[in-house]
C-alpha cells in the first residue's frame, strides 16, 4: 500500500509541476509578445515624429528662402502667374 501512495504522490507531483511550468511559459510568451508590439509601436511613433519634423523643417526653409517666395505682384487680367516674365 505504501508503494501505491508513493507512486500516486510522484505522479501528482509531476502533473502539478507540468501545469505550473505551462502557466509560467504562457505568461512569459504573452509578456514577450507584448514587449515586441510595444517596441514596434514605439518605432512607428518615432518614424512618424521624424517625418513630421522633416516636413516642418522643409516648410520653414521654404518660407524663409527668398528664391521660393511667391511673387507679391498681382497678376493682370488673363495672365497666369507661372507664365509671367520677370
């Protein structure tokens, strides 16, 4: 009888150990996936902010460059601003 009880305790201990191990592995896998998604989102935000900053710099330099400033003279009747001769 002692051998049967010892065997049952051993089997139950092994099953309990495998269930606990499975739970820890699942939690670790979820955490790893969440961290990967967070890193991907962070990189996307950095890319978007970098693109926005680049556009702002381009806008500022276009506004301050006198060569690209619009011609302040109004167009005459029937005159297109791009076809006007200086």
